[in-house]
């Protein structure tokens, strides 16, 4: 059974969402402060975390950072903050998606299903191909490690998914629509600029000159291409 942890201190949100998740067939654990949520994330085998930002004890950003030290479990952040900087901070710390309050149960379920479907597709792909090497970049799908000249690069969850797609399709232009479909899922309802943010992060880690990229190139009007040589 799919196990979801919800970390939320507002009972008017926590109660109805937990009931809806259970009705949909999910196993649900819950915490009402960040410290307790981070501890549960460490102790339990989870498939997804729903994480509020404004929490007592530890805020959602701190919890996200702590979880990412030991787990790649998908994290969906709930926020009452609409500032783009706040949303990008969550992505930088390793969140996979965010949902701004107030939200409908239908929208929340769509986000959850998209994230879970993305994980399953990743697992299926990993069973088919174990690793790929292009130039001085080695990507290992079994260990989810990426190295450049033998030095491991610390990639966030979605950075790894995005790089995997581009490297497995090296030399081909991959459209923005396909990238969103394969990496974020067909039900993605978030900010479309998140792709550009993730591309920038990858270039900063992979390219000798991120401002003039040689590996991950923009294909104007289409999307992106990983150049094999």
C-alpha cells in the first residue's frame, strides 16, 4: 500500500486531507510540527511526503533539507506564500512540486498521482538501462549517482530525472512538453518556469561555462538537447 506522510499543523487542512487520502486507499502517517515530521520521515518507509512550509519547531524548508540528506522520496510542499522566491527556495532544497493554499482535494490528488506515476516510470526505466556515459559524465540509474571526471555531483531528485532523460536521448532535441510529461507527469499544474530553473542548476554543475553551455543546449522553439560530442 502506498504510504504518504502529511506534515501540517492546521487541523482544518490536516483532517480533511488525511480522510480523503485514506478513502483513496493510501496508508497515511501524520505530524503537526516539523521536528516530529522529520523524525517520521527518517523512521518510516514512505512513498511521498506532503509538507507544509509554515510549521512549529522546524519550518518546511528545514524539514525538506533534512529529508534530502537521506532520502529521494517525492516531496509536495504546501504553501500560503505566493512569492516566486519562496517557491524556488523549496525546489532548491529538493522539493518536487508545490501547491498554494487554498487548494481543492481534486488538485491535490492530481499532483500526488503525477508524482507517484513519475516514480514508477523511473523504476521501469532503471530496470532497462543501468548506466550511460557521455564525454566525462557517467550516470548510474541503479545507484542514482552522477559523476564528472570521477567526482560525484550532488543532484536533486528532479535534476537527476531531467539529466537521465536528456542523456538517454543524447543528440536528440527533447521538447518541453515531453520533458514535463516524462519528468513532472502529465498532470503537472505548477509553474512552467520550473524546467528552466532545473536546466540552470544542471548547467551550473555540469558545464565548464554555464553561460555558454556545450553539454545541455537550448533548441529554440522546441526544448533542450544533450550534445554527445
